[in-house]
C-alpha cells in the first residue's frame, strides 16, 4: 500500500497560504505572500532534499498544480528535474487540460480517489501546499505522515493546514530539528484516538461546583 505524506510550510498560527512569493496566491486579500523567504537556511535545504530522496508521486490541488506547472518546467533549479519526471495526481473540478507532463486528473470524489490510490502498489503520495485537498484528507483520516516546517511567524489570516472538520486524534513525533532562523522541522504519524484526563481535585470545591453550573447554563 501507498502512504499519503503531507509536507507543508506553516506559520505558528497554522497558515500555509502563498509561502513562496507575493504573486503566488493573493486570494482573499492575503498580503504576506513570500513569508518563508527571509527564514530560509542551509539546514532547511537539507531537510527538503531528504524529503525528496525516496520515491514519490505528487498529490496536488488544482491551485498548487497551476503554480507548480507555471514554474518547474521552466527552470533547472532543484528539484525541477524530479518534479517534472514524477507522476502528478491532481484534484480538480476544472476540465481545463493538465499540460504539465505526467499529470493525472483525479475524477469524482477526491478522498475516494486518493483512498483507491493508497490501495495500489507504488511510491508515497506527497502533497505540497494544496490546503483544500489536505483538509479533505485530514477529515477522513487518509494522512499517514505530516512533515511540517513551522516558521516563527504569525499571519493572522489565510488558508490553513488543519480545518475544523479534521478527524480528532493524537500524532507521534518521529523526529524534529531547528534551523538557524528558528524554523522547526518535524515529522509526525497518527498515534490513535485523543486521550483525556483531568487535573481537577478529587473532591471539587463549592466554588468549582458553582463554576461548572455556570458553564452548563452557558452552553
């Protein structure tokens, strides 16, 4: 079986929109395109190279696909040759042709199509950007690994990695490191349902009982 690996640049408040430049995705009035650029360093380049070292296919939403298709076929910078060669699976409702070579349209229900791909033999399905696609996969538990680069930036608004309908669960930290600019590079995998507990006193005080009653009345 194949795995779905979500790789994303995210701010401290979970925004992933337009990390690469001001013209990348200004939709919704987003004013901070290119917010990752000032923080890039050699350690981050090494981490990215490692993430592309094993065989993979790209799994992209249509907006990210269009951004990539307008860039990677026209440059020799890394990882252009790799991105141009691998299969690109594209979640899109548009009937416009997919001109970037080795591109495959995902028809019908996207999570169902991705689930079918996962049942096949083949390389990992690696996302880049694609917030709408990623949120739809997180909602149904199809993500097998998160590779996050968390930047020391608060953006306040913009497209986010995790949506309100994400499937609850715990995630196990596989490894982490920090760049010289304060970027945390971490990998996680699903680790079962959310566990809960309580630090409350075994015998709640009258003040606590009153507080709980107020909370119930405010629901």
